C-alpha cells in the first residue's frame, strides 16, 4: 500500500478559505470511494498547513489517479482556486506504508 501526501501552505489570512476549498474537494473524493483524509497542522514551525493523504493499493493505482486528475476539469479548477491563496508551492510525497494503522 502507498500513501500520497500533499502539503498545502495557505497564506495566514486565507486559512479559512483554503480549509473550505480543500475540505469540499476531500469530501467529494471520499464520496467517490477514494481513501483520502485531510489534516491541519495546529502547531509547529510549518503552520498554517493542510495535508491531504490518499491511500493507494499500489503504484499503478496511484499513476491511474494522477492521470485522471490531469484530465479532470474539476481538479484543474480546484488547483486554480488554490493558486492565489497559498504562500509557497505544495509539497508532494509518496510513501510506502509498511505497517498500517489498525481499524
């Protein structure tokens, strides 16, 4: 299993707006069956920061999801909305999950 992690760094005065936009996108993706979560850093040197985490069964599923996003007009609109609200480019990581959290 693999986890895609995207860290989003909103401008300090845009945190509520970014939270709303990202939460709406995450909920829509959850309703479509994607295993995705949203977290918010509430303390630390990187705050304010949101992290979107998506679980993929394998790298082929990740690649299919990436290609789907590239062709998705809603995804492009989502990225466009965020671009003027963030203080630096998003960070992107792929991690191999070695021991998943128990249910």
